[in-house]
C-alpha cells in the first residue's frame, strides 16, 4: 500500500500548465529521483506533496498519520535561534526538551550554579522517561556529520550554511516521506558521501531532485521524469 498517491493532479501558474493530470504513487523503501528541464515544475510538485501548494485539480491522498518533511531549494525561514534549536525543531514533540537540555548543559560547563544542576537532572529524567536520548544523539550526530556549529545563530549564516541547517532539520525528523530539492548543493565531498550512506539506509520513502548524476546513480531506485506536465517512471 502506498504512503501517498497523486491522482490526476493539475497545476498552472497563469496560463502556463506545470502539471496536467499527473499521477504518482510513493511507497516505503522507494528512492525516487525527479528529473526534468528547469522550469518544468519539479519543485512545485514537491511543494504539493509537502502541503505548501494546493493543486488546481485532482486528488492528493496520504495514509493517515504519514509524516512528510521537505528540504526546499530556497530557504524561506529566518530565525534568531541557534543552529541546534533550528535542527532540534525538526522533532516537534521533543525538540524543545532536547534544546533546553543542550543549553543548560552548556551553561553548566561554565558555572557551578546548584539551580542549573538541579534543572539538568530534571531534564535528564524527562528525556529518559520518553526515550529521548536516542533523538538527542541523532541531532548531535547529524550536526557533526554536516559540520554545523550548534551554537551559531541561524540568521547570521550564509545561504549555503542555512541550507545545511535545514537539511539537518529534515533528516533528524526521520519522516515517512522525505522530500529533498538539490540536497547536495553547498555540501563538500565528505558530507555528500555521508548523506548517500544515510539515505541508502533510510527506512521511509525518498523523493528528491538532483543534478548530481553520480549521486542519482548511486541512490535512485526509480527515475520519475516530468515533461510537459506528465510524469513517466522507469527503474533507476
């Protein structure tokens, strides 16, 4: 049973159609690369699936409870939060708890305040009660692998580093469906190799856009071509 399905989806901007009765099914374990000429509507298709855009016609169906996360090509958000807080925010239920633990632990590294020590102990118990340590370690691991400074302020970063942060945020959430628009942009070779390895073991479904042919060749199980509003699939 697919995680999501697009039936007869149509979308146009002005008089220009981007999608015309497009159909697509995405199932767990699939790694689909969406290809097509620039301006064909690849990013728009991802935005429909992520819920940012509503199609003009057709049906967009998902299994109940399916979680979808997206790395867009352009970083739209701005924030005064730290990189750690932005990335942990990809965990909507426990992100704030993990962030508070990180900040209190950091303060205690420069202070022996008994109040801080008591608060840290309380946060540790809260994390243990909800099995939050695994998630905290996931955040720390992704930050390290993408060479991100957890204490940097997000809005102070360049566009390339902001994309790295948003990639980390999408990855730590481990959704059922992960949408990535040019994920290797602004990554060095070491980070790309790690990302490939991470995504090859990804338990959910992956739909991505990339012009990195080596990345596509190693990762994609299926190629989805968008041409003149229609989708065609063949094995990767």
